[in-house]
């Protein structure tokens, strides 16, 4: 079926002229795909799944159908540069034109980091954005791709929206597109696609300006000029252009500070996951002789961060706590924080900071989307997750470069090493020893069976004797959003021991094959206790308790995790 769009335009003279576009709208029949339920962060699948005829189109149409008011609105589109990024962007632009959007803003080269996309949505008053990324998952023809929809506050679509999108994917019968050529994604400026304007924007400029408005750039510049050395690993992913501009150009760090700084469609065959396994090179450098003062990395789409001082790894949970405790040293947060939010599996280190500051602490399910309402309501200023995400109310996503800059701002103000900052923090607040054990690539039924076993044994767990002591309490975490009363149940099994130590079990919502079991292990040591143990030693009794209670080897057939972070 073909149609023709018309648009009434205001001419320079002020009279109304009717412009009839010639590009025909095509209505293409499709049948529902039954596997398009968004996970923890959008729809993530193997590239070959997205390459099925009509697959990406059906999901994008379902998004548009689930967003009321998109006719005449602005849409932001960008991605992390991975394989399929440019192709899906062209598809999305044509579909946006056919669905009546007035304008699309797209990052040059198809590039927009997740936090930069969030900022663009907010700055330009867009109704939302399509962020094309599978985050830290690998890229390439045999690897992963993803589409995430962000809403008008710049944040990931909250559950009611993702549920509406999913419901639509199950009933969709057609999608709309337009017969128009690809646009030149590499040339800045405006093009017309049908009746819709497409503007290719600089993906870095607005974001860099935002960062400069939040932090004390002169102080960080002075720190770097004083001989303080920094190494930032962009992991051949999206943060390369941002890091070159901000660290090297605006802050004056020497060229070479940013490594792997060119986004590649397959991330140079690596997993762009800033953890101790996939950012091993950086870790080795930071632990070796002649290490820089500060090392950091970010992930595929630029929202995660890894922080390592010379000889001192900082867990994401500790990083959240330290940043919250010291945020007042940065201009944007000098007036104090309204509250701190963390995901449930993230350690309780931030809770102690919130208590000391006399501000509320919110514990949410895993997924950045749960922070959006708290930030919008002005209830929280800083949020963080154990999965290497930290951010604030400057956007509605976690933000890797923001976290690095806040750390640098803190170090510039305190003139201490990372190790000294950590030692000082633990001495004041105590230490939450922490690790996450991932069992990747297990069969989905095996993962489900393990969780079912834990759920069935919940009521019997309190009182159970383990190597880590007696289980005090156990539950299946449920969250009631304090802003709208919405309830999210079955968010992970918590097993609690005396003094706040705990083990948490849940299945990942971001994998693309089989299931990944995540076991989060946390041992609390109060101030004045033994604060300098190797983490693996401090956690060993809880690791044994986790095996005893969940029978991990029995259900997964694995006697060790595939990744420990
Ligand atoms: C996403 C979410 C995060 C979540 C992480 C891990 O991050 O935005 O909130 O913590 O996945 O989720 P899961 O444990 O379900 O795999 P990203 O960086 O992948 O977008």
C-alpha cells in the first residue's frame, strides 16, 4: 500500500505554503516475532537475528506504535558504531519519516554514546531516542546487536513502556517506511527525507560542553600539568572520540593518554567490557612498575566505567560510595546531594555514606531504568550499580566519562593517590569486600531450575548453618517505586547474614545466548576491623555458603565461575 505525506510549512514571507513530498510511504506486511521482549536494557540479540527480514523494522515500528504523540516530534538516533549500526540507522530514519516524526537528530558517523544520546534528547526536547548498542557485548557479524528506546527524560524506557512495546511486537501486522535513499551520515548538516528533516550532529560537542559545566576543568588541567598521569582505554568502542576531545584536547593530557581510541565495528575482536577480564591489559599496566597514577576504561556504548589507581583496583560499588562522599568537591554537586540510589546487588558501601550525610538511600532492581523516576523527582542525585555504572542527574543514563571526570576532580581537590583515598574511605566508613561471580553460557532451563530451587527453599533458609555463619534472613527482592507505586517483583534472591554480609543470586537480563547466573558476594567489615585483606580471602566463606545454598555445580555443571569481577 502506498501513501503520500503532505506538510504545511511556514515560508520566509510568513505565508503558508503546501509542500507535497513525492517520496511514497510504503506499508509493508510483517508477522510478529515472538522473541522481542526487551531485557534489562533494550532488545539485544545476535546480529544474524537482527538480519532476518523485517526483524529490526518490526521492533522499531512497535516502539513507534507504543509512543503516543510522535507525529511532529523530534527523535534522536545514534549508536556505538558496532557492526550493523549504520544499516539500522538508515532503516530507522526512513521509518521515522514514514511515521510522521518532524525531525531526526543523528550523530555523525552514526555515533552517539549512550550518555551523549541521553543528553541530546534532553537538550533538544526530543520525544525520545533510539540507541543502537549491545553495550559491553562483543560486536561483529557473529556477535551482538541491540536497540534500546529512551524516553523524553533521556532515560531508558521504564517498564510500562517496554511492556507496551513488547505487547505491540506480538500483534504487529505491518510497518511503515519510505522509499528514499540513504543519507550521508558522515556529513554534518541537514537533509530532507520525505517530509522529515534529518540533522547530522557532532556527537561530541554538546556532551563535552556539559562535562565542562559540571567539573572544575582548570583544577583537573592543573593536576594533569603537575605530572599526574592518566591512561584511558576506550576499548575500540564509542568513547574514543569523546575521550580524545575531553582528556587530551580540553584538559591537556598528552596525546597517547587515550588508547584504543577509534571505534571499530568489531571492537578489535574484543569484548568492550571494562572489567578485570576484558580490560586485563589496563589492569596489568596499573599493577606493574611505572604504572600511571590513574587508569580507566569504558564500554561499548560509553555508559560503564572501570577505575584503577596505581596498584589499587576500585570496585564499582566502592567507586559509587567514594564519589558520593566526595561529590561536593565538584562544582555541580557543591550544594550537596539529595539522595543516593543503588541497585539491589550493589554493595551497601554507599548506604553508609548516605547515613553519614543524612540523605536517603534508595535500593532499586538492576537496570538503570529504575533510577529515572527518582532523578526526575529530585529524590536522588547520584546513582550507581555494581555492573560498573555510575551517574548523576546531569543525564538519565550511567556515564563512564562522567565517572572518570568526577574521580579526577576529587583527586585534583584532595591531591591524594587513589589508594590513599580508598584507605581513608574505609577507615571512616568500614569496607564492603565485594565480588561478582558470573556463570556464563549455561542452558536456560538449568538457570531457571537453580532459581526455582532457591525460591522454593526461601522460607527454610533462615537459621541454616553455613561456612559464613547462620543465615539471618532471605527473600526474593521486590521494589515499589516511591514515585508512582509501580511494583517490580522477583528481582533476585537475597541471603542475608549478620552484620550486613550477604549473597545475592539472579539471572542476567542482558545476555544473548543461554543464561548467565550472577552471584554477588559481599562481606561487611566495620571501621576499625581488618580492612586490608585480599578480597578473595575475605569472601571465601560466603562463596562456600553460596555453593551450599544454591547447589551451583549441581545445576550448572560448572565448578567455577567464568568471570569474576
Ligand atoms: C545494563 C543495565 C544495567 C545493568 C547491567 C547488567 O547495563 O543498564 O542497569 O546493571 O545491564 O544487567 P544484567 O545483570 O541483567 O546483565 P549495560 O551497560 O549493559 O546497558
